[in-house]
C-alpha cells in the first residue's frame, strides 16, 4: 500500500509494508518508507528500529533518473546521455 500527498514544496510518497492475510506472521513488517520529491532532489527516509534513528538518503534528480534506468538494465557500466 502507498499514499501520495502534495505539500507546498514537495510531493510525499509513503510506502507501507503489508502482508497478504495468508502470509501474516511469516515475517516482521518493515518500517514505512517516506519519499519526498522536491524540485532539485529526492529524499528517502526510513526509521531504523535497531538504532532508533531515521535513516536518510538524498538523491539528485540525475541520480534518480540513473536509478530508474538501472532497474531495467543488465549488469554493466552505463552513462545516460543528457539532452
């Protein structure tokens, strides 16, 4: 399940871990992942229950585009052509 909210300066997507009823109890649920998309960057956050801290990754828009492309490519080295 996920939610999408449009704030003043960002779009916020929250990914909520859930299990089908048939798999309930087969593994612990993970903490929600919150993705904040700004004009110049994307911030990915997830609470780490082991440390009690919020883990945060900041990606530039270019890095996000490379990640998107990488999810659909075989292993290797690539460089995206920017127009």
